[in-house]
C-alpha cells in the first residue's frame, strides 16, 4: 500500500483509470462470492423484472467503480485545493452551512455510493471540522495506512468500534460527522429497504435525537469523465416524542427513502459487498 501511494499518483490519469477498470473486471471474474453478494443486492434495487444483461452489467460496474475508488484513494488525497475544486461539482453546499449553523452539529449520512474520500477533501479544503467513522478493515496495517491517508488533511478518522464518545463530543462542539446508513455492524433496526425488510444502521438517528444535531443525506457520484458530483440534501431534525423507537424508525425510513433514489439512479456505483437482505 505504501509503495502504491508513491507510484500511483505519478501515473497518467487516463492510463490509470483504464488499468483499474480492468483490475475491477478481473476481480469480478475471480471472486464469485463477492459477485453473488453484489448480484443479490442489485436484484433488490433493480427489481424482479430486470433483464439478465442489465443486472450483469450493473454488477460488473460495481467492481469497476470500487477498483477506481482504490486508485482515487491514493490519487485524490494528493490533489491540491484548486484541483479538487476543478474536478468536483458540489450541489447543496448551503445545506451543510444550514445544518452547522444551528450549532448542534451536523450528521451527514450516506450510503456506499461513489467515493467518500473526495467529499472529505472538499470538507477539509473548505475548513469544515469533520469526524469520519470508518469500518475497521483488516489487516490492521492496511486500516492504519488508510486511516492516516484520510487524516492527512485534518479530518479526524475513528474506527466504528468505540466511536460513540468521539462522535458525541464532536457534535457537542458543532462539528460535522460522517456516518453510513446502509451497512450496520451492530444490531441496527429492521425497516423496508427497496420494498424488503433489511437491517440497517440507526446510530445516526439515535445520535441526532439525543444531541439535537441535524441530519443531511449526502452522496457523491462519479461522472463518465471521472470527475465527481457531490449532492447534499436539505437538513432535518429527529422528532423527540415519548416514543423513542418510533422517532428513530421514522428517521431511518426517511433517510433510506432518499438513499433509494440515488442508489436506484446509480446502481453500478453502490459498492456494497455485504449482503443486505437475508430472506
């Protein structure tokens, strides 16, 4: 990984994306387990009437997207502020500002669509104090290296295990916190997702309800020329009634409804390699 971090930013961009597209194709062919997991997830997204060809192309697209994301991990984090601003179009930045203006912190909840490293670069260059909760990948050396890369511009990156205290402090300080809404490593809640029950995260809703923080749902998608589009939805707050469970359920359902629009529009960019539905 360290060697890749030195070499990859030096390679021509067009060649590198071509190379990583083919690496994605190779992994797609060789990793049957991952291929079947992605296929099952996308079958729910695209519906029972989807053609076999469309489904196959979308599944292969996920592997291509993830391969390009790994290249971007090394390349994007080396770009200057001017280069990032040139390559990334942001829609809805005012929603970040509105959410933070309340002074109670802002949770940006997102699915595994596109490449969040690009969003972090924008946040860092625009001086938004940010905490990102990251899945603790293995081996440990890779996790620490990726964590260091992502922290290089001042973003605080914490593993999901034991992140609650750090996140609570960040929200009390009026910071932005990035959390996933489509993959849960704890108990989560079961709600309809693309028409079928799925266990998904509820931590962002619980945190927002407890702290009074706002929630924005945000997504980054890759455009055909490998530039990026960031879209931030308007912030909202969690109701705080006597029924905590219902408050959380309504919030998660609301956020997932937004996420469904983006995932359905860009199924080949939903890089979810965990099985979401377990019927």
